[in-house]
C-alpha cells in the first residue's frame, strides 16, 4: 500500500536525522556519542528535559535545524501511521462486509470445508474453471494467508449448522469435507446431509476404515490422498506414458489439452443425432472418449452411437473448443 511505503520513507528519514544529529553534537560540541544520541531523542520527542550539556552558538544553530527537520518528520510519521492504520481497518471492515454480501448472493456453488493442502488444490482448480465456491476455515490465521487470492471465506466450524448456513448450504451444488481428521469430516458430512439432502458431498479420508463410515453418513464419494498417491507412484513406474497422458489431459500444465464433460439437455442441438451426424469431431476438433448414461459408462462410442437427452459426453480437446461445445450442446436444435 502507498501509505505503508510512505511510512517506510519517513522512518528512514527519521533515522537519518538521528544519525546526523548524533554525529553533529559529537563533532561540533565534542560530546560522547551517547550524549549526542540522547540529546537528539529528547529533542525529537519534544520531552524538553533541557540540554544535556551547555551548547555553543554553533551547536544551537545546528539544533534548530534538527528541531525543524526532525520534529516535522516525527509528526508526519505519526500522522501517516494513524492514517494507514485507519485505512487498513476501514478496508478490512468494508472488505468483510463486501465478502458477506457476495456470499449472500451465492447459489449453485461449492463449499470447501478446510483450507489445507487438499482444500487449496480444489479451490485453485475451481477458480481456474471458474466455478463459484466458498471456503470454510476455523483457523483465521490460515484463512488470512489466502486474502490475496480474493476467495470467499467463512471463518467458523464447518461441523456447526450455523456456519454451513452462512455458506448458504441450502443453495449449494456440492460440498467437500477436506479437513485433516476423519472424525471432523464425518461430522461435516452428517450435518451437511441433514441440511441439504440433494447436495453432492465428497469427503477426504485419511484412514481406510473411515471410508465406509463416511459413505454411510451420506457422502457420495470418498477420496483418500494417501491411497491415490500410492497408486500414482506405482503407475508412474509401470505405465509412465499413460500417467503422462493423464497429467496432460487432466491438469493445467501449460499444454492446451483438457478432458471435460458436456451435458446434453432435451432441447440440445445434438439430442437425437449420432456421433457421426453431430460432426463434433469434424467441426470442432473434439474427441468423444465416452458417453455417460443412466445405465453406465459407454467407452469409445462408434460413429453410429446415438446421443440422447440426459447423456454426458466425455470429451477431450482444447479448453476453448470444449467451452464452445458446451455452449452448442446447450443451445436448442
């Protein structure tokens, strides 16, 4: 902030005046260094104890300049510090109010419970999409670390109903229970499922035995970072090129390739057509890897496979191509 830069400049100028004053009294009056330093401090703080030693005419002239320069800088520094603190407090207050208003307008959003490594990774991916989300974190100091990200944050305990209501759980699309303890995630899932039975809930599990309890509590799916990491290590040894391909297609590594899902509504431009007659591959350069239907996943569809309302096309292509395909799939025939 500009105010804090001004404070640093004024602080440096004050230190320079103190150094010049101390040296001046030492060389002009022949005082010990500490006596000169003490004289400068009592002068700048306007305490008025009196002169440490009698001053000569030259010393008094020098002291006038120290008073005019140093005291002025001291008052300016105090004023700037007060202004900066007041501005900071006002920005914090209005920033919180603005965040509360933004959270109050959320709908069809995602709630991330926990700002740990898993929660942060999920937040960055949602922000890249972008998709609306809010983070619930009980540790205010941890939440402040991500103030520069401009993420919506609720400070509170996600196991409490009131905290989840503040995050507008009744209007949310999904929730992630990503705290570091399975017991806390279990309570979050139980509370969230009670408040919104239609909510899609994904929970993090540290222990294998916790997966069953989380699913019983109401989680739609459970992710174990440790199990995933172990599988990933083994697959990197056994199938390194497959892992490289999946990294390219599912993570943002600077390569313009992505795998996405495209919903087909009843009024969609593609509903009732086949893979071939839809001309998705020819016109948009997107590859259809699979079709997700109610009865399961149909991999590697043939050109004659129909595209029906309610299907999800699992497609691979450049991000812009996928966005255009989503827009076209949502437009009426």
